[in-house]
C-alpha cells in the first residue's frame, strides 16, 4: 500500500520548486494534496497534472483568515489535514541592513515567520481532535548563521526554527510531530535570485553545487513516517550524509 494512502497533505508555496515537487511525491504515495500559493495559475496546472486528489487554493500565508479558509476547504474536500508542510518563503529583500526598505523587510517577515505560525495555528485544532498530525517547516542554514545582506531572511528563519521547537514543547505529548528541514542550497528560482544578487558567498556557488528539488521533497515524505520518529522536535539537515542515507538519497 502507498505510504500516504488516505492522508491529506497541505503544502504552502506549492507553485514551484520544493513545494511543487513535494506535491508530486506525496501524491505518488497516495496522498490527497492541498496546494497553496499566492498565484493560482501554477498550482491550478499542477492540480490538473496530479488529478482528483489535488486541490489548488489561492492563499497568502501572511493572512491568517486566508489560511484558515484554506484549512476549512481542505476539511470539506478531504475530511481534514494530516500533514502541513510550511514551505512558502521569499529571499528578497537582499540588502545591507542600513539600506533595507522597512516595508519590504516587514513583508518578508510576514511570509517567512508569520506564515508558518498561521499554518500551525490553523491546522492544530483539527489535528488535536484527530489525535495527532505532522507539521514540518522548511528551514535553512541561515536560521543559525548570519549572512551579509540577509538580515530579514536569517531573522525569519531563526524565528521559524524556534516556532518548531515551541510547537514540539507544547504539543508532542498530544501527538503532534513537529520538525524542521534544512535542505541546503537547492536548484530553484530562489537560488537564481540569490545568485543574481552577488552578495555573500552563497551567491558565488556554482549551479552544480545545488541539489535538485526532488531531494528535499523525498526527505519531507520520509519525515512523515515512523522511520523519522527519533527526529521529532529537531531540525534535520539534508547536508548530513547520514540523513541522506536514511532518506535513500545515497
């Protein structure tokens, strides 16, 4: 039987990159997938590709009402949400702190930090009523290391990593499996924006150094199974060769 048969997985930032690849991977394992993104075009096409077990919903994760509405729609369509993947995120503004536009800086925080909180807050009541669920937030090495030009991104990812720890502290005993995934550098549109900025060493990496989106997508699937139970409450780094072996990437 497919690993996720009968389960419903909600993925934010599902229009491209890791989110889109995760949707394909989870659907391939029998899951219903609820695809969230600010632009409906790409997720609509992806839902058509996947078929009747996919639901595409235009949603701004920075707006709690919109996220709650998406959770309600998922409940009506599939009965509930078993897994939430907090994947939506932006890298801009890339700017020295003293030159950063305050409105753009705050907008990034709304997406990268408030977004995961909004998702957690919206799915928790249903998960708790069902006896548990899995909430994974895509993190970054930037959560733990200051990088020039990335004050907003580093701060948001550090905050999101702490949110995961708080979620685990408060709800593990009630069946919530909270984890973070730090994928490393991935060959996505965000990485192209980083390369174009020319700021800090990450922008100088050769494109061949970046892993394909399929790798973190497969890691997310693995994290939803009992094989990853010893990692609950932690942030998993896909740079770790041992983790790659456990996921089946090596």
